[in-house]
C-alpha cells in the first residue's frame, strides 16, 4: 500500500481535508460574526446585516460543493 494513508489516496485525503477544514473555518467565522454582533450591541437589524454581508462570501463555497455534487463534476 505504497502512497496511501490508512487506505486512502493522497487526493482523497486532500479533498476531505479541504472540504472539512474549510467547513470548520466557516462555522468558526459564523461564531466570530455572532460575537461581533453581540459585543457591538448591533440589534436585530444590525445582526442580520452583519450575517448577510459577512457570510455572503461563504455562500460561494457552499454553492460550489452543491453544484459539484448535483452535476457530478
């Protein structure tokens, strides 16, 4: 089993690491946005604005995963 890690190829490990690692970072960034809204006393509209604007970039990564899964790319 040369070139494998616990029976997985390097490409499989890298794909899982990228997907799971970035997913964990997204969750952490959502926590940071919530903490920022709480500490700044943003209120409901301000909290919504923070989540909408700052989390909008994460939507691209999630969309990419869904498109790849649906269209089998």
